[in-house]
């Protein structure tokens, strides 16, 4: 991905240009329609082999990638860390090299270590798509969030506040990079213990009170509060968190404008979000899930393509 | 071009026993505009509503491995179920036949038309597959390296067919 070009791998949004991000979002648009067809399949990745390598549990992201791959006619294999040779002490690179020796084309990887996707991408020939690496990035989630916002309003100038555990969130990081590049105004809101130090230096506004965030924002992206944060002492209790930072119907009713409510899932109802909000008219949480398949189809399609230097020579010879 | 399209519309009506079952499907990009104009002509001639759709065949191409970076994909919109209909594929230029092959594959994923016809504004020869058009606006003799460009007023501000000869590098039609 040197030079900010959409290259072999998709590791994060930090190093993509605004044009690259727009290309992915524009490409996702026609892919939405494929999932509405009676026959939800196009032959574009026929013969390509993709390995979904998940070292952390994931339901939504893995299934979403798998649907995207199957709807493009790729052949897929799922490897979960439990029950694989990983638990027998094999290193990440050895696992990937063994898979590559079976002639695969792409690896979709979820890993607990930040930077794992880049590490792998530098060491194997196949394309690597980051499906979440530690606290670093979750680029396809960031992209599907951008696509969902863009379905409702132009991203440039939109005020988006990310609420919750920003410190541990790869979703937050990918969102912040993508939103800033496309010209949105970005804020974060949460307990001080869960906001990264120096986040203001990125050009991100910080709200200490969720009421202020709601008054300011056009879009709230509500993050999941992971229950292990309580044990680690970041937050006193889930009830306390809900009382202070919960996105409740009462709080939203005082908003000066209609907000779009997003959540990357899985939700903790009654912890970070009120059930009446999650099921309410302003929630686009299921649209995010639908868009996730389209965005992942777009990424797979674009990364499986040829090389940029062939572009000019191909232009003069359209097939007819 | 208006006269050519008028004649093509007459041909389409003549070759469609049940005009009520017609659907015209334009291939992105210029085929979509041509299908829209043909639909207007056909509707006037046969006194029926003619639904029309658009097809982007990019995801069905057989040359994606060699065209370099992935081309942008345009919208595919089919407003009616194809089953039992008399569908016409409309494109600007018929050359190798590979676009039509891709379009046929794609239509099969949407349903089973009773019949599929092919109408093209320009047939420039040079087929690589056993595919022929049922309705042709004009035939142009070309060499393999020549380019045939179709311009339509909706997208280009003017209607024209231009042949760019590889040998001389000049234009003329």
C-alpha cells in the first residue's frame, strides 16, 4: 500500500487516500443490488481461493466476509484458531505460508495483535485484508460506516461523534481516519479512562458529557462496552456507565435535530444503548450490516484486480 | 442517427410477435441511452408501453484478469421480471461478441426470457464468438486496430458514429 495507493492489501484506512476510499464506496453501490437479486451471485471471482483466518472469535464480520466471497463466486475456507495448528504452537507466518503453498489468492484475517495484518502482508504474496487487528484498525467496518452515513447525507461537513470505549476500539480508529479524510467533523465522547491521550491532536473534538455530544452531532456511532473493561477497572459498573453515557431515548428527545444512530454490534442493550433507541426510527444498525456485505464485495473485487500500470493500455481497448 | 433508430425500432416491432411482452435492455453506457430512444420509437409504433432496463456486464467479463485495475461497475436495473418476455439487448457497437456473451450470461441469472434478441447501432465485424445481431443500424468495415466511437446527445452533446482508422490515424465515417 505504499504511496497511499489501493494495492495488494487492505490494512487500514490511515494510509488510504480520500480518492481510494471514495473508489471503494462507489464500487460498493452496484454491489448492493446483487444481494437483492433472486440469484445472489456474480462470476467475477470464479476460481479465486480465499482463506478466512480468524484468530479471535467473530460472528458478524466472518459471516459478512463469507457472504461477500460467495456472492462473487470465490472458493472459501474458514480457519478458526481453536482446533487449528495455531494452538499447537505454529507461528502466524508458518500458518500463512502453509496456506499459500496450497495456492490461495487472498487471506482475510482477524488477529488480536495490532499490526498483525501488515506483518503478514509483508511476508506473503497473497492479498491480505485486515478484518480487525488488535486495537489498530478494522477497515471494512470503517468503510461500511462511511457508506451508511453517505446513504443519508454527504459525509463532508457531517458531524459524527463516536461514543464509548474509543481507547480499545479498532472500529473507532478506522472511523476517525476515514471520516477525517472525507471531510467530516469528528468527535469522541466517553469516560476519560477510555479515551486515548492526545486524541485532540488528530483534529478530533472531545466531549466529556454525552448530552453535549448529542447536542452537537448529526450522527452518533455508539461503541460496544466490553464487559472485561469493568474487571480491569476502567468503568465502575455497567449501570453507572448507562446512567452517565448511555444513549437513551430521553437524551435523544432533547437533541436539536434528528440524529442517525449507528452501532458496530454486537450491542449491549441497556449498557451503551437504550433498546428503544436501538429499535427506533433513527437507528441504521441493520443497514450497516447490509452495507457490510456490499463494501466487502467491493474490497474483494478491487484487490483481486490487475495492476495499476496496466490501466492506460487497457483503456484504449474496450471489449465489445 | 434519428432515422437509423427509427428504422431499427420498426425492425424490432416486426420481429416481435407480441409487442406487449417487450423489454429493451441497454448495455452500459451508450446502450442505455440507445435503448431509451428505441423504447420511445417502439412504444409509438406498436402502441404499447415498453419497459426498459440497463445492464452492466463488468462482473461477467472474461478478460478481467488482463484489463489491469478493476473497472468501475455501473448499475444494473431490470424493472420487470424477465420470465416469458421477449427481451432485446441493445448496444452501441458489436465487435468481438464478448460483451453480448457476458450479457446473455447475466440475463440468465435474472430469469428465463421467452426469447432474447440483439439490436446494435453499429456492426463493425471482427467477431470472436458465434454471435450475430437481429437488428443492425449500420455496418462498418473495419480493421482490428480501428476504433469505432458512438456519441449520443444525452451523454456527449451530439449524435455521431466515428471511425478512427489505425492505419491513417484520421477520422471519417
